[in-house]
C-alpha cells in the first residue's frame, strides 16, 4: 500500500532552476526558507561525445550560486538513473559536501544494466555508490524542510518524486502539461505503472508547485519548468481530465515505439548507475563501453 505523505505546504522553499540545453535538462537548487540549508535535484555534467570530453558548466554555476549565498549543501538528489544526461553529483560533492541519494530500486537498474554493459563482478550492484537509498515514504531534512520521497516507477523502476514544502520535483514522471509524460519503454519501464504513479502524484494538493526535469518547448514555446498539480490534472495532454488507464497505456506504447534512443544513453547509464562516477580501466583511465545490439 502506498505511503500517504505528510506535507508542509506552508513552507515555501526558494527554487532556482539551471537549464542545460545539450540535454534539455533542468537542475534545481532548493533552499530552505528558514535556514541556509539547501539541496540540489538532478545535476548535469556536460559531455562532448565526439571529442570524448567532460565539462561542468551547469554544475559550476550551481556551485557558484551556493558559495555566493553562503549556503550549506545537505543533499544531492537523483530522481532516477537518467538515460539522456550524465550526473555531476560526485563533482559537486567533492567541492561542497552533501549526501547523494536515489531510490532503493537502483539495485534493479544496476542489475539490468550491469548485464547489458557486461560489467562483471567488480561492479557492485547493491547501491553502495550512493550515500542514501530511499524507500517509498522515507523522509529527510533540508534545514527545517521535512522532505518526502515517493516511489513512482514506470519510466524506470527507481523513479521517485521528491516533496519539499509546497514543491514537488517530478523527475521524468511528468512533463509540463503540454509535454505530457515520459516514455516507458526502457528496460524495467512499464506504461501501466507509469499511469499509476502519475495518478498518485495528481492526488497531491492542487496548489502544490510541480517542477519537471526536462522541457523541449512544444510548438515553439519558450522553455518552462514550473507548473502546479491542479494544472496537470486539468491540462496535461496525456493524463488530464480523467484519461483512463487503458487509453494511456495504448497511447504511451504507440508513441514510445516511434521514439529514437536518447543520444547520450550509452554514457549516461554507465555513469549514472555509479552515482555519477565514470568507469575506469585497470590503469585508472576513464573509459566507456559500447554494447552492440543490446539496448
């Protein structure tokens, strides 16, 4: 039975967004209104695939903001193992501290992709690369904010929505209302589970702010990342106005069959299932594998 979260809607965290145009990802700096404590949601490390070079423009911008404001970083949260960008969590942690957290079902993701990438026994599949593995309904503190992690599988088995005061961070469970929902065709994904997870999110108070992890500017509009639960209930093109589970599954499966594989899926999965660490060869050099006909 799903845990019913205790919410702090009276607490209004300061949320600052950082947009990465390589992957259309939004990272968030979330600041407790009653202290200097903060958290980061879904970090990004830039990767030039052709040149094989990493860089940290978005992470450095967040670090500069935290340093300039004299904030104390408590948590670096990954909503799930992303398939379209590389996490910068270890880079930020080395400079500012904080705990790296993800959902406990990372173990399922590690087992699945450990086999796909032929990682062998040296790759730990017990989540030890992360500082915290959240169970459904787990709480944690960011200053005076009592935050709640909700398990929302469907896009991936490890997806979670994080509630912080009157703000919900949806990861890839939902996009902006005119963007709909995320795909459910990756290994371990399931359109029916995604519908159930979205229904759980839409049961939150309608005035709650909701922040998405990606936006692609449908129909040429400007990039956006903040909406509300109420707006999602009424206007989301995939699940709004009482869309049935059967209709959603049929729509999602048809749509997913037409989608291309994300450009950065191969490096992203290898790095992100390791909490942002790039795998190394026996000489300590950073390397990535390219599995053939497995994804």
